[in-house]
C-alpha cells in the first residue's frame, strides 16, 4: 500500500485549509535485524491481493514473509463506522466471482454475505436522473448483471479473517508493518529486497502486490521494460464522502447514480447506501455516499473537509431535491486511489509480467479492473507462479 488515508475524524470537520494527504510511509520499519535475512517467498504489499497470495502460499507449505509499508493491512478496504453503520471508505462490495466466494467460504464468512437489494441505477444528466442500463442490441442487454456482495459487518471482516488466518500459521508466515521496500535487485540466483531502513532480505521468489506506480518503482532496476509498462497506468486521486441524513429526505428507489462527465459536477457518483444494502438500513436515518474526483478533476483537493461536504450536499440537493443538512459526515481522501478507467489497458499488466524474471510475479488485480474479486483471482495466479518457481528450485 503506497499511502494511508486520512485518519478518522469527527463528524463535522472544522473549517480551515484542505486536509493534506498523509505521507507515503508510516515512518518506521518493523523489520527485526535479528530475524532471518532470507526467506523462500516474500510478498510486498498487504492489501487483499497480498494477503490472499500469502495465504495461498502458506497453504501449499511455503514459508512466507509479507511486508507492508503502511501501518495497517487491507489496502483500499477501509470500513469506518458512522452512526452505528459499517460504512466503507473504499470499495463497498465485490462481484460474486467463484474465487471470491470460495475465499469467503474458506474463511468462515459465507454466513455474513449480503447481496444488494436492487440493481437499478441512474445517470445524472442535465436537470434530472435517467435510468441506467444496457441498451437493446448491445452485449449484455437482457442478461442479468453479476451480483454485488458485501459483508454484514463491513468489508474489514475479510481483512480481519485473512490476518487471523496468517497469524495462525506463524512462525511459517510472518507479517511486518512499517516495512517499506524501496527496490528489488538481483543477488546471484536470488532476489534482494532493499528496505527503507537499510536492511536487505534475500528470497527465492517474490510477489509484488502494490499499486502499479509503486510496482514500477520497485522493479525499475531489475526489469526496466516491465517498469515502463506499469508506469503507463495512470491513477486518480479520490475522496469518498459518507453522509447520514435525518429521516428520509428523498424517496430513494435504486442503488444510486453516476454523473455525466460533460456536466462537470464536483461529484462523479452517488450511492444510496440505505436502499442498496440491507445491513445499512437504519430507522430514522438515510445514509448516502458520494465519490469526488472520479472524472479526473482536481479542484476538490483545494477544499477543506467542511467545504467539500457542503459542496457535495448542494449537488445532492440539485440532483435529488431539497433536504436538510446531513447530521453526520465522514471524509476520506485517497491519493492514487484507482486506475483511471477511461484509459485502463489490462494488457499492460500482462506485458509487464512477461518482462519480469520468472522469480518475480505481479498480483495485478488492482489495475486489471474488476475490483476486489479481480484482486483475489490474480492473487491466485501470482501464487501459482511462485509455487512453480519454488518447486523448480
């Protein structure tokens, strides 16, 4: 994980300068120099991709060290409760792909799965909302969309269960927070990982489970062609604004709306949480979530949190009608949150992997598209590459 989101703050931030993005590192390295400086397999990055890779390798009998430069695990998965509801500051669900469902089942999370109450969505164009859906004659028209799932107590449960699973496999599996890997080098037949602390770790195989820009930096010296491919993947900064309104200010019947980019609104989309998810319904309150920055616009970054909330509320009123101010709000700012979907080329990840040496794999779900389910699927691919390498060695 290349950064930490802003820490949780009170419901109504005080006015002032824009909340800064936090530094890229947690500022300390927890690598213990007395521990082995050589591991059979190392995973760089502690998001859902890295955690899944580490678990799969451990289940196959490999000794694994996971290094996360930040102060927490989970990457973009960040559940931040508000008004007693497990609201998400990152993705709010995942597609019902077989590997994602299987992972939840293996972790004992299947009873906690919840499905969206509706798939009806809209597009805010001009002065009103228009239904959003497949057009007749286009691929997908008339076919049911994939189910979107979440977890009743929040997606953090997936991270917690993965972490607990790895903890139960100690000492064969070790997890280190605050362990910033600066670059990957060749050390004869092995790989050498150089940490920000100055320590080095040698390994027979490594998986890079970080956003593409960080992966590009890590492999720049050992695989410049792969680094060039990864550096071509642009990322967007985003803010997620969760708002809880008193009562039911709008008759929300659907999952939310996207915003026409040509209208140049501040928000790029809105999720009607209370009508989309069964576990986010609360008597006497309505929860919604707005995403800011998805169109690539950056003027929102100059606003402090209270000004950002005020602008978001005004645009929601324009789209949905009059409403009282929200009673609780929560702002999370992300640097380099997601690849820009307008220029996403999944082939970049394939070309980058092809340019890497066989003892180095990418868990590239985050920049292939497809969200959490894609991260889980590509983690399995990366783990398979490492297992094959360790078996050949």
